[in-house]
C-alpha cells in the first residue's frame, strides 16, 4: 500500500494526471472535429437554430475551453496566476457537467409533451444542481518554481455532493424517460408496433445513464477517499468528458432523426403536441391536366393521440381501403426538444 501523502507518490500521481488530461483533450478534440459539420450547419443556415441548442453549444465549448485551460496549467513553464487559471477550469468544467444533465432533461420534458408538473420538477432539480456547481472555487493552487502550478487544497465535501447530485439527477431523467417511452410502446404496440424513434430515445437514455453513472461513481469514490490532492480530482475530468460526449451525441442523434424522419425536433411554438381529442387534417392533391379525364386523388387524415403523443396516419387509396403509415413520435412541444 503506497503512502499517498508522500511527496514521491504525489509527484507520480501528478505525472499520471497530466498524461490522462492530454489523452482526454485528444479524445475530445477528435470527437469535436468529427462532429464540427453539425455546428457549422447552423452558421450556414442549413439548420434552424432553436433555444435548446444554447445548452448544447455551451456544454460542447465550455468543456473544450476547460480542457485547454487544464493542459495549459500542467504544461506552462513560466509563472502564471495559478489560482485564476484553476478557477476558470473548475467553473467551466462544472458548468459542462451541469449542462450535460440539462440537455437530457430538456429531451425528457419534450417526451412528456411539456407536462407542467414534469417541467417544474426538473427545473427545480436543475436549480439544486447549479446551486452546488456555483458554490465557488473548491480548489486552491499556487505556483512553485521548478514544478509549476500545484494544488494545495480541495473542498471534498462540496465536490462529492456535486457528483452525487449529478448521478441522482441523471437517474431521475432516465426513470422519467423510460416510464413515458415504455407507456407509449405499451399503448400502441397492438396498433402500429414499436416506433423507431421511441427505441432510439430509450437506448440513448440508457447508454447515457450507464456511462455517466459509472464515471461519476469512480470520481465520487476517489473524492471521498481523499488519498491526496491529485487523486481526489483525477477522475473528475473523465467524468465530465464522458457525460458531455454522450449528452451531445444524444442531442445530435435526435436532431438528425428529426431531419431524416420528417420530424421538426426544434419546432416553433405554433405546433402543440398532445392536443386534446382528435384533430383531422386533410390534404388533397389533384393532378389534373387539361384534356385528361382521369386524375389521382389522395386524401390524408392525421390523428394525434393525447396520452402517448403518437401520430399515425391512414391513407386512402383509389379503392377506398385504409393503409397504415409508419408512426412518428410527436416530440415537438412548444418550441423545446
């Protein structure tokens, strides 16, 4: 059993922490570069910007800047204000962790068709999360000649509480999403089968929770162990990186599904999901030409189910028989994801 408080062990852990951060920066930069086209599409006008994307972009770029700041604090050779640098790194990193949870909670609000009780509950939970994130600087660092920035003190209580709260927040989001999606499948399986969108949302939520829970568990365990100043925070950064990557991927996958599947994911406020009763929308297409006696007449009736927010269509052909059209989940709820 090593002496975690010894200077030799502390130096070895610092070297390991530096290599881990460089690897994480490379991983995240690779992820960022591969998905840069998605971001540029908003600048080029190919995608319509909606307000939920504010949290996506903030999550994505705050973490990138935080990783760059951490690498600078590890590699700098001339004296810098270590406390200011670590303050920025901590605030940006913790904000990325909170934004990752918000990205998933917004999706859950949409799945519940903006149910006011669900929205109010998740907003309160998010406020509680950010009350911990914004507690202040939990690290103290100084410049040591010949060594660089050295962490001298950590507030383990607040750090542990923040990561435990993150795990609970993500677990609540998973339960709410799973309950609603399973309910949708149960009510519609006899009519139209399982929706591809429902399956994707369920799998993404499950994968997100498993990854985020495991990395947050490792970070929380080391914080509570308090082996030394470096080991206390060594898993904090991997936890935030993993949670942010999967949360941003879930947002991109849902947005891309909305485009390829004919759904407006970030719809305008004019579209309301879960409307009471059944509403009929008829679209008649007549292909008529002068001098032709025959034509094609297509009538489409669209019904919206209140409880499940599942939209399906029946199309009438020439013979008057009904043909079922593949269902789509109405996840557009008052302009949010």
